[in-house]
C-alpha cells in the first residue's frame, strides 16, 4: 500500500512575540485526508501555529507549504483553508441554510451551484430538518454542526479547528468526537484540530503532535504516543501514569527504598543517573501471577468507582504518591477490595517505560 501523499509541510517554522518565542523551529508533515491533532498545555504554541496555518499570523522564520506552494505570507482569504472557531460565530438573524450558504454567496457563485452544495452538506451533517431554524433554536451540538457545515461547504483543502468541542458538555462532547471523525472520513478533507484534551486526540486523530514551550516533543499515532511516550512530560501529559523515581541501573531502576523496578533502560541513561520508571494504571494487576517481573505490597487508601472500572489509590514504599491501579468492574466484583486492605501489585517489565528524571 502506497504512503499517503503529504498535503501540508511545516518547515522549521518559528514565531516570536517580542522576546517571547511562541513557536520554536517546528517541522511537521501532514498528510492528505488525515485527521491531525496539535496537543499540548496552555501556552505551548499550538494555537499560534494554527493561526499561522490560517494566515492570521506570519512566521518570523520557516515555510508553510500547501500542495508544495509556500503560503506563509499569503493572506487568509487567498488560501484554500478554513478555520472553525470554538465560539462557532453563527449569524443569529440568519437561518441554518443562510448561515451555511453565506460564504458561497460572498464568492458570487451561481445560485444553482450554491443551492446544490448547501443541500449536499446539510444532508452530510444531518441538518436538513433544521435548515429553516435560527441558531437560538438549536442545541449546542446542532450549532457545532452548522459551523462545521459552513466551513466544509467551501470545500477547503485544509480545515482548521480551534478547540471546536470546548463549549459542549462532557456527554455531548463524546458523541461529537465520533461525529467529527465520521464527517472527516465522508468529506475526505484534511482536518487539523487544536486541543488540550488528551482523550479528544486519542479518539479522533490519525496522528498527533505533542508540543511544549513552542517545541515539538513527539509526533506519531495516538497508540504510539500513549504506549511509547518520548519523554517524561509526554508520558505524564497523555493519560495517567505512575512514576517511581530512582537511579538507573542494569536492567531497570533502583527506587529510593531499594526496590528494583525491572524494565528496558534507554541507552542514553548511564548507570547511577537520576531516572524515573513509569507504568500505566491499567497495566498494574492486583494479586499478580508468580511470574510478574515487578511486585510490591501496599495498602488501599481510596477507591474511585468510574462505572466501567475502578481506580484504586494504593500506598506503597516506592514513592510518596499513591500508586494508581485500574481494574475492571467485573474483576472488582469477583475479588472485592476495600480501603485499608493490604494488596499485592504486579506488572510486566515490557509495560515499564524509563526516562531521565
């Protein structure tokens, strides 16, 4: 199978605001028909990078190539790019149909073509029953779809989404994540989404880029970033992770209490160097089999019931923070535990990630 064609190349792009460097020499390739996520904490540079793709900011250095053409200094209205804002910015006095058709009318397209394109996108976004309603008569999810339809009807080569689900409640946000993914697949347009929500990226993105302080830390599939984070920051930022500080040694990390955590040590860590071993809560087993490479006893401090699973906070000698353990509700029913119980934890060496501390 051939490699997907590169649509967008971000080539050593930097952006400064006075003495502050918001984006620091980032290079990325984004593929055609890809759902790509820019992820990171507040102030990491993801929104500034998105605004440069849209044309609202100009890089101090570097190139932005769309279909091989540098658009870094092309005005926003001259780019085949659309930006969907978190606020949706719908015209309150216009119907859904009028909101969606507005951009095409500003391009003075023939009325028949406008009607055909609007009808098609209203069908795709399942908005036909609401075509004659005003925004005030719509739910949050319906408004979000109107804003998306208005952006897609212009058939951009690239659609940029700035925290598009931030205004929705948790349940609706979960539903719209799948809806956005479905629509992106149907229309076949490259989506680039900016978010600080890790779950959003894991659900929707084909690939994600994790940024910090204007720099790119890792770019890969959600599975690769989650299972094989590039450094401690990425491991901590994506999902939940247990960390055990200590010293690097052959075959693992020696914790402060003298316990050995077995795992693969990166070649960049010398014996005796400050290191941290990490393991995901779902990889830790209660009452493990005898062959578990890593084992420790602890006391259950608290339990958090989360429906499908149960999260335990277990006090161990490995670190000052409680060890987090995630077990399925079914497993918890078969072997119940309570606060104050002594439990044994175990996990495999293959599930341990070791980083410089």
